């Protein structure tokens, strides 16, 4: 079958890489290449950043009012809504995510653009209560300039929307680098950005590998902020690059989130929450509830019910609406999952279910896996696997649950399942993570900040504060005295 050929969006034009090189993208459900993308190198990165920089300074963008930018973002949200099925199908083919999951994500996507459209003309400086009678001072919030968006493969559209909506609302311009494993939908989003009426160069999309493309982008001297979502190793490169160009950073790096089930919880509801936490997106989610902590007196009942549900999960073609779990997005990710399960078994974990590839003719499928662990120090309990692997550990009481929950280098999310409001509040206060869900899991809103503590990164996306992160303050001083300014070298 002929491969679909994509081009990059630079300065409003659809272009190949200057070198003419391309790379293939694979459909994880078939293991076959389905599309080719330009292989961007330093030259292409420079073109894209120069375009974003020129647009940032141009009258066509710099003189837009905040209200006009809000209107453009609303139009973009409407266009996304008009193209829901097409975007969802494309993302599903490219990264193997279930069509039911991509459809749900894309249906919500316009809300991010509407939310930040609404904030565009409400992002204001303030007048300052100075201690100097003859001075008047105020602050202005101004955009930063060129923003680099580094996007992973697990949820490209969603993770892009939460970056570009506040970035554009605040008046910045953007260069996006999708993962080499899932570039297609960002190019399609680029087409909608142009259709919405944004000037050429306001959003550029370049496709390529972490090296050289992502590296060259994040160390480019004209980039003023990098909004990054991905793994810790790549984040360290981005942080080092920021020592060269002083770019601001926001880093969202995943986690090993505890999902804590107390014996007074509604057990069936908690089982559903545990399944949503770890088997949705085949566990390839930064907020996966991969560390299940279950109170001793309901441990057997809970694990039996969870195992039964995990074994009923329908694995298969992500394009089919009845499928409940799709493949790993890449062969490398599948091998990572296998490696971790092997380590778990060597370290003495008990395999309750799963632990092997799914029995399908093709595709990078792994079965929903539950590992019962006794030591919280086990590798699989401490390290992020990014696959459909839940570890389960019993706890005796609230104090032990809290100690185990916080025994991690990460701190992105946590789930608490209990009917006891006071207990929930005590746990919320004690848990060190950026998000806590009580009697629910994976709820997302444009209005609710997302981000982590510890090695889950820093900075927050979504919520009204997020737009400020894409601005810088200018402080203005006005001398209101009727006296001329005195000669500073004549002492009175
Ligand atoms: P990466 O961190 O490599 O990928 C994230 C993005 O960073 C991709 O666009 C990638 O490009 C880019 N990138 C890679 N190297 C550099 C660099 N030196 N400079 C700038 N950008 C770079 O994730 P992986 O795919 O390798 O996954 C590794 C692990 O990271 C996973 O197993 C998981 O634990 C975690 N992860 C977390 C995610 C989250 O949502 N927080 C999402 C994805 C992964 P390219 O893909 O082309 O190399």
C-alpha cells in the first residue's frame, strides 16, 4: 500500500525538509509503515523559529488586540469541532490509541481553545501601591516571543492544545515538534490554524527526531520558552539546553501515581476507577494510576474483582468501537513493558493476570497485567512503566497508606477511594502530588491545573494561571512630580 506523504508547516507553507530526507511512521495495530514525514534538521528548525520570530514582531500579529486573538482561538475551536471524526481517526491510526478514546479527547479539545480565548482579554497587569509619592507605576503583561512545544506520542492533540491555546492567547508564536511516532494530527491541526485566520508563522509544525530536531529547537537562541511533555531523560537534555538560551521551561514528566482504596470505599466504583487509571490508553498515560494500594480487609475481594474485569478487557483493533484496549504505540514501548514484567517476576512479584503479549496476528499488543508485590522498593513499584501494568500492595491503616503513597520520586497524581470525608481530607493534605482525585480518576478540565511535584516536573498547564506562564511582566515608572529631575551628582 502506498504511504501517505506529509509535509511540514513553516511560515504558512507546506514544505519538505531542506535535506529532502524523510522518515516513516508505523501503525501500531499492524506494525506496518503508513506514512512518511519530513526529517527536520537544524536548518529546518532555524527556518521555523525565524518564521515564528518574524511573525511575533510583525504588525499582523504584534498589533492584534487580545480580543482579536480570542476570536481567532474560538474560530480554531469551532474548526476542530467540525473535524472531530477525521482528527480522531488520524490520531488513532498514528499512535494506536482507541478510537473511543481519541474521539472523547477530540470532542473536548475545543474547550481548551474557548477557555483560553476567554482569558486572552482578561490577562492584565496592575497598578502598584508605591511608597513614593511622586511616582506612579504599573505592570503590563507581555508575551514572551517564540514558544517551543515538544509533544510526546501518547496524546498529541490534547497535549498540544493545552500548550498552544494559552501561548497564542497571550500573543506568543509557536513552533511545535511532535514525536517522531505520532506527527500526523499536529500537521492537521496546523492546517486548521491557518484556516482559522492566524497569520503565517504564528504556528509552525516541524517533524523529526529528538536528535537533531528537538535538540536544535530547544537550544535555539530565539526560543523564549519550552513547554515539554515526555520522559525524564529527554527533559534533562532540554534543561541543559536552557542553560544556553535562558528559555523558561514547563516540564510534565509522568509519574507513578498511587490509587488508594480504603475498605470503606464503594468497591465496584473503585474497581472501575482502577481500570480507568491503569488500562485506559493501555497504561500509556502520564497520570496512570499504576500503583494500587489496597486496604488489607478488602484486599482479596478487590484484587479478585479487578482481575476478573482485567481478563474481560477486549483487546484489538483500536479503530473498532467495541475495543477496550489497543496496542503499545511503539515496539520499543512493548519491549520496555516486557522488560519490567520480567524484572518484577525476578524480584518476587506474583503475577495475578496478564504478563504476556496478546495473542493477535499483528500489532504491539500486551495483555492487561496485575502484579502483586510485597515490597514497595521493588523496581516495578518505583519506576514508570508506561504500559498496562498495575502493581498492587496491601496496607493496614491510613498512616501506612500515606507513607506508601509518598514513597516515590514522582508526584503527578493520586486517587483516593473512601466514603469518609474527613479521611479523604487528611489524605489530600498529606499526599505530595499535583493532582488528587477523590472517588474518581483521570478527570480533566481546561479550568483545572495539571502538573507535578518532584520528578514529575514543574510548571502547570490549564487553569487561569497557565496563561501567565506565557507572559513576562514589564514594570512602568512615571514621574508625576512638578519638579524637574535633580542632577544626581549634586548633593543637597
Ligand atoms: P521522550 O521524552 O523521548 O519523548 C517526548 C518528546 O521529546 C518527543 O517529541 C521526543 O522526540 C522529544 N525529544 C527526545 N529527545 C529530545 C531532546 N534531546 N531534545 C528535545 N526533545 C527531545 O519519550 P519516549 O518516547 O522516549 O518515552 C520514554 C518514557 O517517557 C516513557 O516510557 C514514559 O515513561 C515517558 N513518557 C511520558 C509522557 C508523559 O505524558 N509525561 C509521554 C511520553 C513518554 P522523538 O519522539 O522524536 O524522539
